[in-house]
C-alpha cells in the first residue's frame, strides 16, 4: 500500500472509531433522558395513522411480498408505457 493509501485508511479507521463513540454517547444520553420528555399524541391521530396504514400500505401485494417488492411484469408494463409516451411526444415535436 502506498503512503497516501495507508494514510487514508488510518484516517478512515479513526473517523469510524470516533463515529462509534459518538453514537454510543448519544445512545447513553438518550437512555438518561428517557421518561423526561412527555409527548401526548391525540388518540384521533393514532387512529387516523392506523387507518392510513391499513388502507394504503397493507395491500395484498405488500402482505405477500413486503413493502419494497417490485413486480417485474408490472415494471415492464410501466416502462413500455413511458417509452410509448416519449416516442409519441418526439413524433409530435418532430
């Protein structure tokens, strides 16, 4: 390893250690403050949030495959549709 690379690696390791220590300090501070902050959320907001999750997010596809799943067939259809739109716009502009 060249001098610049080893220096960069050392700096990276030091920064990583500092970051880990910082995270540990913040976690400890959070634990000390736990209970000191009281936050009351109106029940109506909680109910509305639960309803939104149930109605908008918990679709059959999400239940089956998870939130980040992408259906390849649906993606292909969407891309083809967008390509078709771009092609027709170019023909109109041309």
